[in-house]
């Protein structure tokens, strides 16, 4: 009763709605080493503040301690590729939910979060179009010798192998078909009806995919099973002149294997949105046959930032208000 009286008094005094009063003191931290576009931050702020929470922003941080300090009083956290380690979880004593504004959540220590009862979510599909467009752009960029003068190739009529047919892979396939490519996919986790519906050919093994396609677009997550799975044996199966496009994760590539196969096969090319640890050596040795973006930019569009950022903010509000856990990944 006393609590109700306090709320109604506050309501009268401040003339703010009940949700604001209920949520007073709750803090949502947006911690992005690689910041969202301003429009996305504005949208996140609007959603968060309308729900009665406070928004805190930590952008372009350079020191891990800044993140550790910022999470100390946060109830909810929105991140991109920012690493939520056990140390971060330990420093975040009030944290109840982490939303990775994006698809891959390999940057979050799920075990540490689960142990503390912290809900972890992603925002699947929200930045897929941006990543798919980049994958297509990279294919063309490599086919035209990184836009250096000289004769290149067209992608029209060539065969594209999509390695994992999730949200991004599916869009890549659709766009590639529109550009006149033949599209083939390998994904044992996708319902065969999806391939039928999209009229996309499938193969029964990853080896069959790599040995039959002129371009490979990689969309697998980094897991214990997939790490270093693009190894020498698999890459050696590529047909003459093939191009591997990686907009997924660097961890899925066995870098020594890649180095070896590129040394032995002068016809192969590798382009990535996530520089390999040995990228400098790759660049020096293979020149225009390899390329890495200076910083991961697949999801670096205003549209993707807005889609993923606002979805993250909405998911946090839905979680606190209605207990909605639809996108929880640590169940
Ligand atoms: C993702 O997993 O959604 C992408 O890799 C985007 O990552 P980013 O938010 O760090 O750009």
C-alpha cells in the first residue's frame, strides 16, 4: 500500500506515466566499440526512455576498464561485436539481460551469463541484407581484380556455393540469381522445404559444395564444430579460379591451411570482411589475390544499425515488461 501511495504521489508531483515510475533507476547501457549510426542511437534512446529507463552510452572505447566501469550499474546491455567475457559479467552486478544487436553471439560468454541467470539474446535477420550486399560486392570486387586496370571476370553464369543457408545466405542466393548466377547451397540445419521454395540446388556435403562452385560465400557461425573448418583439405577441392568470400568469422578459417593452399594454387582468391590474424603476411605474399576490409563492415549501414539497434532496445523492453524471451540464445 505504501508503495502504491508513493507511486501515485510521484505521479502527481512529476506528472509522468506509471511505467516511468515503475522503471525508475533501471539503466540500459549501449556499449559499442564500433558505434551505431546516430539515427540508431536516437531510436534506441527513444524506446528506452519511453519505457522509463535511463540510457547510458559507451562508444569507441579503447580500454577494457572503461567497459568494466560502465557495466557496473547496468540492468541491461546492448552490444555489437563487443566482448562480454566472464570478467565483464562479474563486473556487471545488476545485469539481467544482454542483447547482441546482430546475429553472431560468439563474443558473449554464454556459460558465464547463464551461471548468473543473465538472459542473452541476438537480433536475427536485422542486419542480414547489409551483410548479403557486401558479400555480393566483394565477389564483384575480386572478379574485377580489386578495380585495378586489366581484364577481369563476370559473375553472371558462374556457380555460387552458399555455405550455410540462414538469413544472410538466403538473401545472397536471391541476389546472386538476379545477377544470373547458378546457386547451390549446403546446410544440414535448414529445412529442405526452404530450398524447394527458393528453387535452390543443394549438395549433401561441404566437400561437394567446395569442389563444384566458382564462388563460395561463407555464412557459418564460429562454434567449436566450425572453427578452422575451412582447412587445407577443403580449400584444395576448389575448382580452378575459385573465389572464397568470408563475411562470417575469421575463426572458421584455418589460416595456415589457407596460406598453404594459396601458395600452391595461384588461381585461387580469398576475400574477407574479418582480417585474418596473418592478414599482413597474406597481403604481402598474395597481393591482389587476397583482400580484407580494414574493419568488419558487413553490418555497417545506417539501415542495419537502425534495424538491429532498435530491435535490441525493443527486446529489452519486452523482456522487462512482458517477460518475452523469444530471441534468448542461452536457454
Ligand atoms: C553479426 O554477427 O551480426 C555481424 O557480424 C555484425 O557484427 P557487428 O555488429 O560487429 O558489425
